[in-house]
C-alpha cells in the first residue's frame, strides 16, 4: 500500500515523510536489525538514479515491472506530505 494511504488510514493530521531509497547510516542500522531478525541474507544497496530509472522504464514498457511510473520516477526523491 502506498505511504499516503497508510497516513490517511491513521486519521491523524501531521507531516509525513517518505524518504529516498538511499539509506543513511542511522536508518541503515534499522534495516540491518530487521534483516538480522528475519534471518535473511539480504543487503540494502543504493543504486544510481539515472540508470535505474532508465532500466525500470524499459521493464515497464516491456510489461515486466511490478512498479508504476510513479514509483520509479520518484524513488530517489524525498516526498513530504
């Protein structure tokens, strides 16, 4: 579910932030704790915006991406609402 719908479901006014996929060191610690808790071998990585957007655009045109354009065109931007 999209972040804005989750915020709407809370029924509370306020400022909400959905951040970029580039993970700060502080936030990365939280992801790493979650990964360890899940006993996963996953790793959090940042990708360069330009090539990533181009690849996801191609995958979308080929019908191979589960993402909508809104997702891959804004994944690297901070969104405040």
